[in-house]
């Protein structure tokens, strides 16, 4: 039995010294990996340099990525090399990646280019703000009172998984912040359907603190099949769901 | 003798799960702290939860901050409580902090508000982009093809230091990326003058790799007083400069 786990959070470069990061300690991913490894299941573990990593052992291979692009390439390569019984995608992946940064002067200049045309601005015109004004800077100058960052949506990496391996069991994660339980379950279910997942672990940031971590395992009927109140319990839920299913 | 060291990199929240971070492992700060501690000098060490930290010992106290605002408060409090012989400010501090995030629709709407006035847009009008469009979101929705982030310049925390303690010896850091040596030294010297530092350690990201770390200690005459090629050597340079000076 071979399992692929992603954990930690991606980081998208703004310049050579700054990045937009998605918070994730990687602690939950470690516990999930360790729970599988205890049962002598082979684990391929994709994570970032900043995240906590499970202790080295024979059945474990760790692969390190940084941004959404390198994650997509790594998953592509692993899914071509191996057949996985299950993929547990717990990594917090950036939804947006910076494409342009503008000083106040550069931003003003672009707006005034649109103003002189004297006609309403459409979505297509916004392309102007993504176009570079000069050679790409290696470090953004701090010589402006305000900075404007333009970010593009990143491709949904999770959708690659079932496309590459329709037979694998996919467990996704959905983290929201301070929403009613019904909304959390409903959004998790939508994500399950969109990504052809078998389960989605739904959790709310406001229910993660002091060792507590409330999680709901949402199934393909949109129901909460199981519930956990700590990271350790979530790891156990997932191992149980996978070993029962495959 | 009592020394204040800042190390690591600040992180500015975009929402509850995303942040703009300044890369810094904190490794150099650890080596500097350890070099002072070896000489039984008391060290107050301000860093972030993500950065490497020196091993616990009697003369060392660690203070943890996350963003520029909490760094400013912490320094203010420490500089009021203690008199420092020297402050070594090696932390990578964010120059900008997010104040607003706009979806494509929200951004378009604001631009069109400016367009209907049929007059050139000035810096003052840009205020519109910082104004909130709705209750602050706890997690930015990914339901837009592009995202626009407006960031304000953060106050220069380093300037507080000599204002609070004119007698302390301040060592600043200047990291640039891929510039000629002359430019690096000149920018470091400007920063020294602006912040009333005694020395600035100038370094270029392209000269930091594989254990190598090229650094120039720029003095109050704008000259390179000493040079180092590793983090350990930089730590030694700084300890020597401080113990000679105070």
C-alpha cells in the first residue's frame, strides 16, 4: 500500500526577499504520516522547507517544494511514477500568485492612461495593471508610500490528482474562518464534488487552538461521517477511512 | 554589559491564513547571540516564532514578535526597561503592510468611480483604493481571477532606537539583491546616516549561498572597516566592533 501526503503551506515570491505565505505548521500532516507509517504503509510526503517534517524512517520519502508551480510539477511527476492507493492533500496551497508590483507613481500613471480614453473601464482593460513597467525588480524599492500588488489566481493543483489517477482515493481539506458549521460542511461538500474527492476534512480556524483541532470528515453524500477534536484524532480518522476503503 | 539583538523576519497579515513574510532564517542572529553569550554578555533577543533561536541559557532572554507593529511595541518596551550597550538590528523588517484587498470587480468599480469625474487622478485620489468596501474579511475569497492588494509603508522601526537611547551603539543591516559593491556600500552608508548607526553590515543576497555569506562592515566614514565571508565571521566582526567600542 502506497500513500501520497501533502502538508505545510506554499509560499509565492513577490521578489527575492519577500513572499506571500499560507500559514501551516505541517503538524497535522506529520501526525497523518506517522499514523500510516505505524501500519508499515509506504508514504511519499510532499512538504515545504519551513514545515515540520515526520522523523526519517524506511517507508517514508520526503519531497520538498516551495510554490504552487513547483507543487504542481512535483505531484505530476510522482503521480506518473507511482500508483497511490490514496492521496491526502492537506497542504495549504496559495490561491493567488503575485505578477506585478507597482509604486504609487506607476499605479497613478496606469490609471491616468485609462482616464484619457474617456470611456468606462472593463475587465479586459485591467490587463494594463499586470503589464510590466520596467525590467523585473529583484527587490522592490521601499521608496513609495503605497505599494500595489497584482495577483493572478493559481491553477487548482488538487484537480490534477484524479485526472492523473482516477482510481486513487482522494482526501481533501477545507479550512474556513469563523463560519457557521452548516456553511463549513456545505463548502467542504462543494469542494469534494468539484475535485472528485472521496472525503473532505472540514475545519474552521477558530476551532483550532491549544492542542484542540475540531474536524469533520465529510463524505460523498455531503454528510459528516466522523468527527474529531484533536490533530491526533483527525489523523486516526483519515487512516481508518483509507484502510477501510482501499 | 547588555546587548539587544533582533533577528528573523517579520510577517504582515493579509488575512487570517495568509501573510507577506520577509525571508530570514534567523541563523545569522543566532550566531551573533552565541558569540556574545560565550563572553558572558547578557543578551535580549527579539525574534519570530518561525526563525531559528539560540539554545536556552542563563544570560539569554528571548522575546517573540510577529509583525512590524508588535516589533515596534516590543523595542519600545525593552528600551524603556533596560539600558543597552549596543543594539544589533539584524531582523528583516517588512517595508509594507497590507491595508486592503480587492477583487477584480471591486477594483474595477473604484477605477470607474474615478473615471466618471473626467479629470486627471492625483495621489490624493488613490486614497479610494485603501478604503474598505465591506466588513473586513477573515479569509479572502478565491472567487476572483485577479486580486489587488494595497499596502502602506510601515514606520521605520530602526529610527526609534537612537531616539530612545542616544547613547547606545547601533549596528544596522542592509540587504540588497544583485547590485555592484559600490552601490551596496553607498546605500548602507546612507542608511547608517539616516538611522544614526555606528556601523551597518552590508550584504548582497547573491553572495549568500552554501554556507558562504559575504558581508562588509561599513563605518561612519562610509568606509568598509572589515569584511567577512561567512555568517560565523560576520558574528565575530560584530562582537569585536561592539566590545572595542563600548
